[in-house]
């Protein structure tokens, strides 16, 4: 899915700006979420069975981890589908921000369903110990889960690299700034899942070699801490967009340049932007037009300026221009 708005055409002399949405469809992000969800569901069942058979708390913590990820993918899928509904009389600005409501709930699911369970189980193991059965099943499941998680991560990485490369930004910058939080969530969950599998392997192996279940308990605590960190990162990102985030300053500056480039525009007095979704940006500006001008001249100039903004910045869905007298200090 395209989700970063180039302030101008992505040519070498016109660098793109990360952090702003770009027009496009949700198909690629939806496929990424579905692939991750199916992988996590199968892994969760396998880990739970392995945990019950082996008696490993770390494996049960990993099962909770994968189950939380599965719930997260379901919520992200809902966010992608519901946020694309067209505007109506009760929601004239559309449903773009609804994706951040569901994505915020997904971060809570990661925290409550994964982090809390893992930390609780780790504390219980450290305090009361546990009897570890045959670890063979755990090793097999961990190996299979690592392969499946790698498949899911490779799918996400391909999407991230493709979008970042197309826009001329690094993958890290893309993930940090993109308003497509579904892709960001899947990427962080897959990375956390692979790290969690390594921790679970260390816990099972350490307990098997030493006979001390503390290894398993510590692994559960570390998995819980990892999930809590992912939940906090996603909650902050979605909360910021849900409240209403502006485009980066450089992107706003280029929109102002587009306005100033119109023949009848004399001055851009004020300009604000609002990101409602990866494909939905609102632009509002106070603009001083050349004088003398009739009302019809101003109307035509506003229409031409709006067309120019939409052509240069495809993610801009709404443009509101307010003709106003010029000021001494321009934007």
C-alpha cells in the first residue's frame, strides 16, 4: 500500500518526504495482514500443545504471544476494511481514522493477551518452579514456528522495501513515519516473534541442561517485556494519528510552494494539514489573491489552485481555501 506522500514528483531534484500519506489501495497491506494472521494462528496452536506436553512456561508464554498476534491481525484486518468506507451524511470526512481506533485496540490486545500473561507465568515459574517434560516437542515446534514467522516477515519486508525504495527513503524512516500502522504493526510483531522464539529456545535449553526452571521463567519475563515494548510503540503511533497529526513541515512547505506557484496567488498567509488516513489528507489555507479581482476571478483561482495541489500531491483528498487579505509576514 502506498502511504507516504511525495511533496512533489519523486525525481532526483525533488526528494520525497517520509511521513505523509500517498494515494493507493489497501490490497497489499491486507494481504500482508492475512498472511501474518494465518501464520500466527497455526503457530499459536502448535506452541500451546508443545507447552502442555513439555510443561514449559516459556512455550506457553510464546503461545500467548502468537495468540495475541492473531487477535491483533484480526483487528488490523477490520481496521483496513472499515476505514475505506466512503463518506456519508453522518461522517462527512469519511472513516479514515477508524483504522487507528482498531489498531489502538490491537496494541492493547498485544499488551494484555501477550505481555501480561507472559510476565505472570514467568513470575509463577520463578517463585514455584515447574516440572519440564520432554523438550523434543518444544524444539520441533520452535523450529517450525521460526520458519513460518520468517515467511511472514519476508512478506512484510518486501512491502516495506518496495515502498521505501519507490519513495527514496530508508526502510527505518518509512516505518517510523508511515501512517499505515497495519504494516508497522505486522513488522514489529514478526520481529518480536522471532526474538521471542530465540528466548523461548534459550529457556527450554537452559532448563534442560541445568535442571533449573529459572531459565524458563526468565525467558517468559523477557518475552513479556518485549511484547510490552511493542504494545507501547504501536499505541503511541496510533494515538498520535487518532488525535490528528499534521504532515511533516517540509511536506507542508512544498504544498505552500505549489499554491504560490499559481498565477493569481500573491501570498499564502496560513496553511494547516491533517492526516486522516494513509490515503486521506486535508489541506486548509488562507490565501491572498492578486488584485483587482472579481468574485468570479477568485472562485476560478481557488478551483485552479485546488486542482494543482491534488495533481502534485495525490493523497490530498480535501482542499479548503479561504481568500483573505495579505499580511506583512508570509507563511
